[in-house]
């Protein structure tokens, strides 16, 4: 092969390819989505209701409200609440918001591996409920401080008192 033929072959083999065509960009209105999120006022109200309901039952509780993406909106603990209750209530709220259902439904292996896989951000301990108004998920409520039954009952009473959708 002549030097000219070798050069032509090498140049052809390394020539850059044109970029692949890109799909068209979505229209501006289609590029964003709208997500329901509990307002700060509503979250503070739910937390206050939880502490009051706990006090009415003689149970010092902690309560947390998160948005659907598990971002903290509001939390508080009663004066005599246990020291780990606030973190437990947050994990319950995060689980209810992210799974879109009450905590306590998992069984067996999933209930054990979920906390490990999520870096302990999630839990299956009862007392977490999704917050829905008019069918729209706005976040999660977690209550901790009593038994699992106490916490679940307090959370349900809070959402009922606040006019949220009933959660089964």
C-alpha cells in the first residue's frame, strides 16, 4: 500500500462522527410538574394536634410532618417525650410519605432490610400516615412516644381532626 493510501485510510478511520440527533425539548409547560405539598401552617397545626392528642391520652409524643420527597416541614416533641421519639417520628413520616401508605404493612424480610437499605431513613413501625387532601398526597405524618397502636391511633385522630382524607 502506498503512503498516501495508508494516510487516507487512517484519517477516514478516525474522522469524528456527527453527533446523534437529540430528541426535541418538551414544551415549557410540559417540562415541569406540579406537586401537592402540605403548607407550613398545616404542618405546624398537625404537629400541635398530635402533641395535644398525646397529652389528652397521657402520652408524651413527638410528631413530624414531611413533604412527599421526605423533606422536613415541621416537628416537635412534648416536654416529657423520650429522647429518640423525634427521630422515630421522622422515620415514620418519611416512610408514609415515600411509600404513600401507612407504616406497619411490611412483613418479614422487607421490614428488616428497608431500614438498612435506606440508611435508617425509613421504618415499618406503626404510627406513620400519608397526608392526603382531596386525594392528593401532600406529605407524611409520623407520631412516636406510645405503643405502636397508640401512635397509629393518635396519627389517625390528628388527620381526622384536620379534615384530611381518611387513610386505611
